[in-house]
C-alpha cells in the first residue's frame, strides 16, 4: 500500500505535466500566423483596421490574421 502511494504521486505529476505540454503545443498550432498585405489580397482577403490593435486580414473562410 505504501509503495503504491509513493509511486502514485510522481505518476500523477508526470501525467499533468504531459497534458499541459500538449495543451501548449496545440494552442500554438491553433493560432493563425501573421500574413503580409500582398498575401492577404492575393488570397481574396480584406484588410480591416481595428482600433488599438492594428490591421488584420479577414479571409473569405472567416479566419483573421494580423498584418506584418
């Protein structure tokens, strides 16, 4: 019983650390990359200015990306 308790805590900590690392990677992959003005217009997008946030490209599929 004591051995199970001793091994259980590091296993639980390792599981939580692995889940948080996977979450960080998937969140980074989900964010849209920056796009240039030329690439935006070539893809059929529209450049939209947002107050205090700069210019963004709105693509026909509804995604938005910051303009670099």
